[in-house]
């Protein structure tokens, strides 16, 4: 069988070369095109939003004591990122920069009475800006952030036991890293109180300055303290919280923290802000 041959003149060399180059460019473009996003199932966008935008704010816990009227105390607190880029936190910061809305509730609950009434609750919505990654070398710290904004606090009651206030606040948050994964956080806060027509003496007991500080390990013991001093320097409070992971105590079965709290001073609740209270509570915390 004879093999048929074609003379070189039968091909248009420039046109053939152009076709090869065009095909090569198309292949390269297809390979460089990113893959399309996966098909979104109903409800799927909620999960990444919750993971990226909603974070704990203040500690979350449930505690109990043997004191009358207040046999238990619990706190719930979350923050939602309203405005901010989807980027990791700045170096040295533990929270992304942006505008946040937070809601916190602290309730004193009388579980010893027949009807199990709430003695008092404090509802604290706030809107604030977080800015991290500030120069911190002058403090010898590992990180320095600032937070500032507007907050409201009330106990949701009416009549003689109604309590409410508004405030503007500014709070720097500094962190120091120590050997063996120990950390120290210090967060002083200064406030300008407003809306005190019904309770004009509240600043004497709550003050315009408070300080929180803690030392602990991520997977170990942690000691937190908080204090505030009244405007006349004759009323104050001190609270200390000691927590330890239950994972260590239960060999991985319970994912929360054993929690011991001691409070001494004024304004533990808005309802009885001018009455001194001293109590020790014990229970569990879920965020510390």
C-alpha cells in the first residue's frame, strides 16, 4: 500500500501557525479561570456568616449560691460584626477591626422561691468600634487594641425599681504574652454617663471608671478580676472569677469550665445598686 504524501506547498504555514497559537491561548485561559463557586444549598449561607460575624463578648456562665433572694446568677453575651472587612485580626489583636453591635444580659435568679422569680436583670446593648494592631512596643506588650462607642443599660422594670442609663465609653485592651503560654489582659474603661433623671446618684455607686484584668493559660487555669469605683470614691466593688477547663477534669467529656466567683461591694444589680452585697457562687462557664 502506497503512502500518500503532500507537498509542503499544500499547507498555509502562517495560517496554521496562527491557529496553533490561538488554540494554545484558549487552553491557557481556561486553565487560569478559577473554578465556579459551589451550588449554595438552602440555609447554607447562615453557617459561614455566624462563624465569621458573631463572636462572644463578655463571659457566659451559670452560677449558684445558697444566699436567699439570689440563689443563682447567669450571664449571656454576644457581639455581631456589622461593618468590617473579612480579613484576619491585625497582628497582636484577638478581634477583627470594624463596627460591632453587642448584647449582654446578667440576671439574678431566685430559684429557692416557689415561683422562681428573677430578682433583677441587666440588659446592655452597645454599638462600638474596634481598632486593633496599634503600636504597643512602648508598653512592652504583645498587642494593643482600642474600643469605643455608645451603650445603654436598663433592668426592664417600671415604677420605683426602674433603672436605666446611657453612656459613651472608651476602652484600651492590652495583652502580654508570658512563658509557657500564659497571658495577661488589662482593659481599663472610662465612661460618660447620661440619662440619669430617675437615678441621679447612680454614678456614686457605679462610677465612671472600671478596670478588668486577667491572667491565665488557654488550656489551663484563669483568674479574672473586675472593679469599679464610684465618683465620690466611697463606694466600690470587686469581683474575682476563677475558672478551669472541665476537659482536663473529665478527660475530654465536658467542654466547659468549672467556675468560682466572689463578689463584694455595690451595684451588683441595678435594682439594688445602693446596697452592698457579698456572695460566693459556683457553677459552669461556657466562655471565659
